[in-house]
C-alpha cells in the first residue's frame, strides 16, 4: 500500500534480502568474527539471543562467505524430535540414506564426516537452529558426534543456535561435559540507539528512497518499543509506514507509530 505513496521500489522492511545487503550491526559483526575463530578451531560454538535478534541472519552471512570447495555447511532447523529424528535430518542434509537404528545412524554420520575431512578436504559445519528445543539426550549425542580419534581430533564444527534459555540449560550439571567443549560463545543483542537510524536509512535506500521517512521522535519510540531487535523493528516500521500512507503524510510521525503499536498489540 505505501510503496506507491512513498515512491518505493520495494517494501523496505521485507525479510528477503541477500546476505551482502544486510545491515552490519556491531553485535552481528562481533558474532561473525567469533564464528570465524570457531571455524579455525573446528570446535563447538554457541550463538544465543532473544527472538528477532538476527541469529539465523548471522548464520546466513557467515555461510555465504565460506568457499564451497573448502567447507560443507549443513543446516538443520528441526530440533524438537528425538535422537533418531536428529540423525535423519543431518543425513538428509548430507544426502545420505536413512538408517534404521541409532547405532548405525551414528556410525554413518561419523564416517561421512571423516570422508569429507580426509578425502574431499572439506570442513563440515553443522548448524543446529532453534537448539533451545533440543532434548537432553540429543544434546549429548551431538557432543559425542564431535569426538574423533579418542577425542584428540576436531573434524566436525558444530554450531548451536537458540534463544537465551539455551545458555541457562547448558549451565546445568547434566550438560557439564558439553559446556566444557564449547569454544566460542556469543549472545546477540539488538541494534543500539545510534545504529537504529542508520539501519532504517539503510533499509530505505535498498527500496530506492534516499530521504529519511521517520521523525526523530519516532526513532526514539521505535527503540523503546523494540529494544532494537531487528525483526520487531521491521514489523513496527512497516505498520507505521502503512499508517502514514493512509494519512497521506510525507513522514512517519509519533501518531502513526502509536497507531501501529495499537494494531500490533495483542
């Protein structure tokens, strides 16, 4: 609706962006640097954050910069099943047939990881998204999956990605062995107050608009309402632009933001 009103070439707060088009926030840059270190160490890493903080986006950015001839990235978003469900998901990502029992599936995955590292000369990188849903036994088996040559070699790089509660779970005594193996940890925060106007202008430029469309007071309100979480910012800004277009306004005002907040309130 508001694309025509503001003469935009696209919806500025749409989720469908290429990795190189994404805004480079400070917290995400730090996460990328830590993940780069994790790839060098070939160990286990942990990325956590609140809903909408951009955890999966960081994974996309990192994966997009990895040379396909040197790395083999397999991404598993299914994290609510049992151990066999997890093994099947990983096997599907690797293009392997499905085994019928847990021991055979475990052996199959370890054999394929060894083949990739030793024969294909590729570094396998396993990303488990929504990992806060993982059952305790699945977390333990994932740890065992990274043990090679009697725990003297790191062949599989494992990245667990989930909500903040995952950090609390891994601090429990039952997960002490896994927690000790985690080499890189990072908690994603939101955009800072300084970054927020830069982020809004960046998204508007991608949609063909060089002029700021949000009044300063609106930016303050956006930050207070979303704590700088990108997904929440996108959603609220989208509704605020719609309200401004319905009002035939040239900029988003505090009144339009308030209307958007009311529309989005439960």
